[in-house]
């Protein structure tokens, strides 16, 4: 279970990688901290080729935290709120939904 191996110190390290707007751009370190294989990120990038890596990576972090880390919600909720606001400024509602669904399905397999 990914959530049990994701610790408070992992979360602190992850959140330090976000910009003031909750944007994540450091692919290698985010994937390492989330313990996600690079091939999954590449699958997402291929499926959603129209989107930049910062959009995809930020959505991956949002989906991971919301699905896998409820036990640490108090520590990440403000960053995710900023991340979602940034994502909705970059994507239409339809694009947001497709991106979220694609990321979720890829991370869960």
C-alpha cells in the first residue's frame, strides 16, 4: 500500500518541490518521492500529449495525495487547493476531468 510507505517526511520533501502556486516541475524527484515508475509518467505524457509536464506532474501529485494520503490531509490540503486552482486556470473543465481520470487510471494500475 503506497500510503503506508509515504511518510510525513516524504510529504515535507514533496511539498518543498512545489512552487508558491502549488505547481510541481521536478519530474525525477517527484516520481522518486511518490515511488512511481517513470514509465507511468511516460504513459500519461503519451496519452495527454497536448499538456505540458508541469500540468501532468501537478495532477499526479494531486491525485496521489487525495487517493493515497488521507492520513496526512491536514499537512497537504492548502498546497492541493493551490494546485487545483492553478490547474483550473490552465485547463478547461473537460480537459481537467480527462486529465484527472487518465492520471488516476494510470496510477492505479
